[in-house]
C-alpha cells in the first residue's frame, strides 16, 4: 500500500506544489481547501479547516479507512 498524505491548503501555491511532489513519489494525496483545485492524481475535498465539525468528521473517516 502506498502512503496516504493529507495536505491542507493544497489548491494553490506551496501546498499544491507539495501535493504534486508527493503524488509524483507515489503517495495517495488528498488536499483540503475551500477552493476547488483540478490537479491530476490529487483528490480534492472541499473543507474549511476552521469548521471543526467538518475537520473532525474527515479525520474520523481517514482514521477508520487507513488504520
């Protein structure tokens, strides 16, 4: 199984560059941001990390999925 990486603010700038670099190294990359980003091989999830309910639900989901 490849490594799973979760990046916040990955829709642009250094977050997007980091997400792309990790994708290129074979990681499964999820990026969380308020704005949609269309980058091949990177899964975008709309999330404002200041909204704690949404952030906690995503953390619980990944905790169960990738134990």
